[in-house]
C-alpha cells in the first residue's frame, strides 16, 4: 500500500503546491474537530458554572503556562459572566461555537477543494499517459489484447482509481489527525475514563482485518469481471450488422447477463465487506459508552462534572466515527490499488520496437527501398522467408499473391509496425531501426482497404494528413482525390460531420477522403493496401482515378487483390507462402506459365488471358 501511495504522489508532483496546501489544511481540519469539542465544553461550563467551574479553572491554569495573556483575558470574562453577565460577555461566549463552526467549514471546504482539484488532474494525466502509451505499443500487443479490455482499463479502472483517490485523499489527512487530537484531548482531560473507553478498541480491529482481506480479493476480481462486461458490449456494438443478420440478439443479451451477474456478485461482496465493520464499530462504541456510565454510576464521587463528561462522551463518539471513516478510506484504497495494478501493468508493458537512443535523420525523397533477407514470424507461425526486393525511387511496385502469402506484412514492416526476425529494411542507406518511428511514418502515406475516418467534419478528416493545413490546401487535396464534387453536395460542405467511421458516406466517398488525406500529406512514399478491392465498378473507377493522381512522382508499393488495377505497374512481385516466386511486368508474367498467370486466370476468362499474351 505504501508503494502505491508513493506512485500516486509521483503523479501529483506537477501539482505539489496545491497538494501541500491541501495537506496542511487537512491537518488544520483534523485539529479543528477536537477544537470544536473543547469549545462546546468551554461554553457549556461557562453558562452552567455549577457543573464545570473547577475544570474551567484547571484549563485556564494550564493555558497560562503557554499563553498567559489569553488565559488572563478568558479568566476575566468567565468571572464577569459568573457575577453579572452582560450582553457583551454573553455574545462573546455564545459566539465561540458558531465561530469555530465557521472556521471548521472554511477549512474543510478549502481542504476538500484543493485535494479534489489535485486528484482529478492526476487521474486525467494518468489516463492521458496510459492512452499515449497504448498507442505507442506495437501492433503485436494490440493483436493479442481486446479493445473492450483496453477500454475497460482506460475508463473503469482509472475511474475507480479517481473515485477512490478523490474521496480518500480528503479523509486520509483529516481523520487520522482528528483521531490523534481527540486522543490527546481525552488523555489530558480524563486519563482514567480514556483508558476504560479504549478497552473495547482491540475488539473493533477484528472485523476490520477480516473484511479488509475479503475486499482485497474481490477488488481484484471485480476489475476483470467489469472488463468482460465491456468487452462483450464492444463486440456487440462493433458487430451489430452480424448480430442483426443472424438474429443473435438473445445470444448477446444472455452473454451480457452472465457477465453482469458475475460483476454484481463481486460488487456486492465488496459492499458487504465495506459496510459491515461500520455498524460493528458503532455497537462496540456504545458498549464503551455504557461501560463509562456504569463506572460513573458506581463511583459518583470520582469528580467528573456533567460538562466534562458530556465533552468526553462527545469526543469518544467522534473518535469512533473517525475510526469508521479511516476504515472506509482504507477499503477504498484497497479497491484503488487493485484497479491501479491492472493500469500500472499496462504502463509497465515494454514496447517490442525500441526507439533508437540517437535517431538519425531520414530523407526518403528520391531514395530506393531495400528489403534484404527478410524473415518474419507471427508468434510461432512463419510468414516471410528470404525476402529480397528493391523498389526504385518513383516506381510503382505491386505485391500480389493468395491470402496469407505475406503481402500486407511487407508493408507493415516498412511502416515499422513490426521488426523483422532477421534481415533489414533500408530507405536509401538508412536502416529503419536507426530512425525514429514518427520521422519514418511522416514520410509515408497510407491508403488501406479498411478506411479509418473519425466522427468529425470532412475538413478535419482530410486535415489529419497534415495538421495545420490551410482551407485552400485541403480543398486542393479533395479536388485531386475527385472528392470535391460530392463534398459540396453535403448539407454543410466541408463542415459536414460524417459520423463514426464515416457511416454517413458511401464506400467510394470514404475511400476518396482517405486518398485526399494521403495527398495532403505529400509524402514521398505511398502504401496502397487493396485500396479498391471492396468497391463496386463505378466507385472503383473514381477511386482509381484519384489514386493515379496520388501516385504521380511517388515511390508506391501497392498490395493488390484485383489484378486489373496493377497491369501498368513498373514491377509486379508475386508471393506464395511467404516467399517471392516471380517478378516482372504484367505481360512478362503472363507469358510465363507460373503463379501470376494462374492468379490471373482465376479472375478473368481464358480468352482474355490469351488476348493479353
């Protein structure tokens, strides 16, 4: 727990001034709790001198040893009040309690406000750092981790941490200080009664210890169950078309109920373990109060006045309330620690693609691409073996082959989403592992079959290719991508919000926006990953025209499924089972009775093949 709190303090360092002020005010708030009891006791004893005159005089004598002037002033006021109470003295005495309460309210407000201010910003920074870290992790990590689980950690685990931290920080400072202040007050005022009242205190610790263990176990389990709930929701919503098409509504609902029931079971265990110790502590506190009353009844001459006993009993009740609060804080911190373990586990995940300590500059324009002796595996599955390929600057090189032959993997290695098992990739003479990933990807534009658009305006989705681009540059990119016409037909033109993943656009329109984004990027290297394979004939024609504009003057690697789109490629590379089996131009490969010709025959009639030969 201590290491967990130190980690939180590390994240709070940017806000250390407000944190320190909040802590100091928490100490003041805790001391103010005891001051309130003392004020009530003092006022009660002054107004009813027959019940507490002796204790008042003893208290003034002790105060005189430290603050003689204040003790003298208070003594004079007490005497005046006892002899002939005037309006000024009465107002002064009775205003003590409202003054202390006002001070208590101000201090508590500032204490809570400052610590909540720190907590919400610490958690926001924490979530932002976690998101940044997750985005930085390689695709190999994301391929093994579900989006629903990551969303649960980002949303629920961090929110649990925030709720526990925001509430706990406030009580963590004030309540222990108040406990110590009450204990000191009790011991100095009524040492015998204090020792008697604390006889039942060890009994209070038994339920605390037992139920804290239960909370610790269930707090770890509840985060996993919550992740399962959100993973099911994410899968159902992202695959809603399949759910509807196959009438899977009952299956999805039943899975949700199962996951939710497991979550509810763990939640109620935590609820029971958190709430049961409180009533037990209150009961034992009342047992302690009954013991004190019995003690005084059996020994009425022991010298305790009604005012002193009332103040003492009030302090005891407040002490047990603070003990209950401290236990509640402890339980919240246990839950926060369980939630943070999963989050810190993500933050501690080390990227398999280390950035170079001293990255070298990269100038990709006019440079050849070299793939040399590449081997690559996805886990235990071999994907690429002995790949040697050079793409000349300005060339269009097409990668073709059956599904699973390694076409997209080559482009993923070029983008450094993964590192090869052996071999190297160079742009010019520069190995990709010698340059920063951001600098590498800044010089590559990508258009994929699965067009990724965001729930924002058309203008913003194009601008993401080069943030900060002017309106004129965005419009020019849209014109080159043959998108300007359909954009103007939208209700708000370039300011039309396209919905999540571009749901308000057709497939061809989404693809042309992606091409406009790539044009705006103006990168020297272009990667096209089956950019037209999911389009109808008319959309493909428009998109292909946009691609022709995009490819001008750029080194292009095109992963092709429709062979008709790459017949004019400078070079076609045929892959099979992770190896390059043929290379050449379209006509050359057709004349060879090999893999490319067989692929071509699968898509076109034999007559068309003969005519092409």
